[in-house]
C-alpha cells in the first residue's frame, strides 16, 4: 500500500491512507459493493481521545441527507454529534464498533468502520484535497478548542 | 423495622417495546416476592405534576426502591422535582462493585431531604432481568436488615398506578451541585425557570421548555442541569460524564456547533420553531448575548464549509 499522508496536529501525526476518499466532516469513505463504507479520520479520533460511547439515531434502511445528524460519539477528551458525510441510504451499521467503540482508536481505518451508505460520490475529497482541507481547518479548530477549554466561551 | 419495602417500577415509555419486555419480566420476578411491595407506574419523568402517580409517591415516608430507565442521579432529582425527597442510595455500592462514592460537599443550595433512603436502580445497566432482580434483592436485604428474608411475609400482588402520560421534556436540577448562580434563569428565553419563596432556582414552568432543547444544561457552570432523555450521557445525568463539567463538544468541527454557540443555536431554533408552530407574528426581538469573537470564529468555520 502506498505510504499514508500525514497531517501534523501540533506534534501529533494523523495518518491518512491514500487508498480511499475523505469527507469534509472528517470521515473517510471507501467504495464497497453496496455503497460507501465510512469511518472517522485519524484527525477526528485524535480530537475525541479514547472512545467510550457510540450510538446511532438512524437505522439500516433509513434515508439520510448530507450533514443530517445521525449519531453521537463520546471520547475521553470530547463528545460530538455525528453527521452524514453523504446523502443516501444507510445500508449497514457496524455492530462491532457500537459494542466496542475502542475499535475506533485501535483500528479506525479497517474494523473500526462506522456504516455503509448507498450514495453517489458527491463532493468527496481525494487524500491530497483532504490534507489541504485539514491545513485550512486546523488554525480555526485550535482557536475554537482553546476557547472552549478556557471555559469563557469568548464572552 | 418494616417488614416490606415499596418497590416502584417506572415503566419504559410506550415507544420502547424492547424495554417493555424487561418491565414485564421484572413484574413477574417481583410479584409476591417476600419483603417487596411492588407498585408499577408510567415513566417517572413523564408523570404529571399533580397526577395520580405523584399523588401516590408523595405520602410514602420511609425508604423505597425506584427502578427506572434513567441514571440513578436523574431518577433521584426527578423525584425531588415531584416533591419526593430523601437520600440517594445506589445499589452498586452494596455489591462491592464500586467503592462508595465520597460524600459530596454540600452545595449551599442543597435541600435538607427527609432522613430516608431512596434507592435508585438504572434498568439500562443490564440487558436481562436476572441481574436486576439480584440487585433489587441485595437492596431489599440491606433495607430490611436485620429481618431475614425467609421470615418476611409473602409480598402482595403488584399495584398498578394508572396515569395517562405523554412524553415530557423539561430540565431537572441537581441541587447537590446547583450554586444558584441563575445563569439558567438568565439564559432561558422560554420562562422555564423561576425562584421559589426562598429565592432558590426552580423549574417553575417545566412544560414551557422546548422539546429537544438542552441549551441550559450546556450553559450551567456547575453541570447541575439534566435532561434525562437526552442522548448525551453528560446531559442525561451520568455523574461520571458530567463530574468535571461538560466535555468539549466537537459538533461544530464535525459539522455542528461549539457548546456556547450550540446552546444559543439550540435555544434560538427552539424559539423559531415555537413561533412558526404558533404562527405568531415575530414578537420582541431576542438578541443572544454578545459573542462577537465567537461569532467571528464560527463564521470562519462556516466559510470552511465543514
């Protein structure tokens, strides 16, 4: 396999395999026979910390809009709602990662996949484009995170 | 010492048939059990303020066991909001599974509950009825000590308290944490909060709350406000998740909004939905607190098309 791209989050590297595509909401997407298999990128997982909880608010068979809120995830450092990276239909949900969210830490690009969406490749990014997107996001993300951690919410 | 203890089963909401099965197994397992006086109620969070369920619970003056599909902390403070007070007992400490939690420093606002224990059991902690029944058995033994269970009279048939409920949505205040800072009172624009006769914050108009809006829970500096049916454990009352205040929320970075903005957004969306639903002419303009820096940051984020 080709060497992954690396985005440096401060001193911490986030690896981005080049055999798949990425969504702007920090998910990876890999073409499979019944659609796109998606999961969280290393960038997202590093921000969340050790994953402890994952739940879905959609079921297999449900149609989803792009950016629709579809789930919720909690890690040691942060929580987040999860949003659909593409419009389509939920084809499969990975039960293993619901039962053991730490798969997102240990095997995020393989057995830690989240779900399969039937969808067209609408607006997915190449690894290089995602790397550029991360470079653009990172300064703002850092300021947002520092603002939250400071607890004053900018007021 | 009493020879039986009331066991209150707060049933799952009707939209959860999976949970209803476990409710039925618990009723079967507890009916006629020595020492157990079983009462079955609709979901405790959905009980009307002066409905039959609350009217039944209020006069119980001794210890009781409450089984509910909620965190024990949420169940306890929901009961408190209904005027049913005591000390929170948690079964996990009896099993020796977890160390007894250190006594919380008493917040200035904590009420003096009556000297009785309300044991709260989280039914979501088990996927089968048996371990729940074991846990309940341990509590009954502890609560009725020193009477040996075999010496107890057989329990009565379950008592069904009938109340037509519908799903409610309102904030529940943990007065063990609340510092009466009144941030929630200032933040909520739906008039949910008020002060009682002793100037203590209360959810005065709980049903004025907008369903789905947990904004005041995010804004509370003490992590004292719970929405027991919210998906986020920190908001639903998980003491571990919310002990150090709410965690960072990355929803804005992952496609949503950051907490303060998220909170204001949730509130404002709930308001516009209310206005749309009621087809009211837009009334007094509601201006969220000035957050220029934050707004600028969020605008930058929007520009990035996350």
